[in-house]
């Protein structure tokens, strides 16, 4: 079997070039979208003291070497979120950011170790406003690409249709027949045994060492996500507080948080929060996440103390992170994320075997 050619060979580049030019047009259109709404585009540093503090996000680590030869650990950020929130604390009201971000242990048709995140934040505005933003961004991307539908692996979604809104608890009942709230106490505490019983009753796999979060994720991935964004986009909202480390609880129900994810064609495109601004609660959540990371992966990342201090003066705000490359994929019909990246990161597993990327 002939090895695949690298992305930089003229014939492969010619096949990809239409996607890449569409990417540029979409990015320019979105910059205009935010500029006309009085957002300021910001540029955040890639190197950070902490790359983020979610248990299942994995970073690339490096060192700063000082003039005297001493070293200090640094990380490539997994999101510009901490820096953007510091800018909200500094006084900015509406900011947007196209940032290259880095996530280890991730590679596949929809995943890449380095990709582009589009994030935007609104001070003093609720996360419901972001739902409207997200719908407009989908429509603008499709319009700019000349697409009537978003597409991925045979699935389609109408980007000009109003997104369906469904809560996580409703999605568990509808797509898995599971009562999620049966395993969540009024204060947000979770009951692993009760959720495991629900999964076993539906014939789903449960391992002895699965945590409540593991079981929750299994239902989301296997039962819920494939049904989202089919025909039109879906906004999946009101995540359990235990699954929303950076979001504030909803005013009406302490079991769930102001978090939503945007889906089209079964693909997660964006993740949004009504931002948590309680620094002590944020520290508690981060510490719990890092304890879980240490348990599962044998490593943990430091907390960004500057970020926690900034939260003490940060005003109420909402923010959203959208996978820009995925948006381009769905607007152009690309089948793999590398097709919409100008210069993808080589896959060393293939390079070591003498194959192209």
C-alpha cells in the first residue's frame, strides 16, 4: 500500500486549498461580526503558569530558563480563558480572541494537538445572550462558505434554523431513559451507586472503578451526543454542577449550572458558561479536579493564583469557547480537521514509520 503524501506536497495542498481559503473568509467575517458589536479583539500569551485545571484536559509542559540557569515550569495553555477573565477583571467589557491552544493526548478526525479556539466574553450579560451569539456565528460561517447546510459524515444541520434547546437532564431521559436527578442531591452532590444502577438497568457497561463523572460521560458520549444537532443545531444546557467547574449554579436549581454546549451534526462546537466569580469556590473545585487528575493520570497542574485573585474583583460575565477549526469543517464539508489547517502538526507515529501525514 502506498504511503499517504505529506500535506505540503503540491497535489495534497491543491486538494486542501479550497477549505483553507474558506477558513480565511470565515475568520475575516467573524472578526467583522464581533467588531460591529463593539468587541475588542485581544491576544493572550500561550505560555502560562497553569494550563487549566480540568481533570481530563492534558497539557504540554516546558520550562523557562532564567539568566542564572535556574528553571521554572510553564505550560502551553489549553484555552485563553484564564487570561481573558483577567482582562475582564482589569475593566474590559466585551472581548474576543482567536487563540492557538494545545491539548495533549488528543488526535483524530475532530481532534488535533494544536488548534484554534475562538472565545468571546460579555461583562454584565447572561449566558442566554451567548446562545443567540452562537446561532448567529453558525449562520454567518455557513453563509460565508456558501453552504446551505452544515455537514459531517452524512449528518446535516440547518445553520439558519433556530437551535433546539434541551437540558442535560431532559436529554438523559429522552435518549437513554435515565433519571439523572435521581443521582444528584439538592446541593449538587452526586451518588455514584445510584447512577450506576440506572446504567445497569439500561444494559450499559459499568466498571468497578468508574466514578460518577465517568458514568455521566459514558451516557453523554454513547447515548446523547449522537442525537444532537441533527437537522438543526442543538443547545445542551444546565449541566450538573459537578460537570461545570468554571460555571455558577443556576438561580433556580442548585443541582445544575449555567453551562451549555452547542452541537451540530453530532459534533460539539462550543462550550459556554455563566462565569463563576467566587474565588474560594473556584479554588475548591480546581483542587477537586486536580485530585481526580492525580488519581487517574498520576499528575496534576498548579493553580494560577493570579487568576484566583482576579476572580475576587471580576464582575458578573458570561463566556464561550468555540472550536474554530470544527466550525470550518462543518461549513465546508471537510472530513478531517487537518483539511482545514494551513500547516497541521505532524503525526510522529506515522513519520516514524516513514509515512506522510
